[in-house]
C-alpha cells in the first residue's frame, strides 16, 4: 500500500465532493479521469480507467486499461492509499 501526498489528498477531496453532487452528463468519465491521474501520480501504471465502482464512501475499485486493478482509499485524515 502506498501513501499519497497532501496534493493527492486535495485532489481526492475534490473528487469526493464531485461524487456527492447530483449526477450530471459525463460525471462518470470525469471521475475515471481523476482516478487515473491519482494512480499515475503514485508512479503506478494506469493511463486510462476502464471501469470504477464506489465500494464505500471513500473506497474506489478501479480497473485500468493496462489490466491493473487498484483500490483507492482516502482515510479519515485525508491520506490517499492505493493498493494493488
């Protein structure tokens, strides 16, 4: 498991706020792009997210085009952890 920086926590917080807004056109594509960026910032392979699902409030299951699968989690303290 890898711990993200404060910058990644801020990006993830923005992502989570967006998830709590009413669904709009392209919402899922925006979330997929944000998740790919967050994963890539951790030097993990994920150019494009093929699918994602919200497992719990701050837990995302992500499948990348590369075939890699990750769980992106934000702790109560705002730390981003990515498990593969």
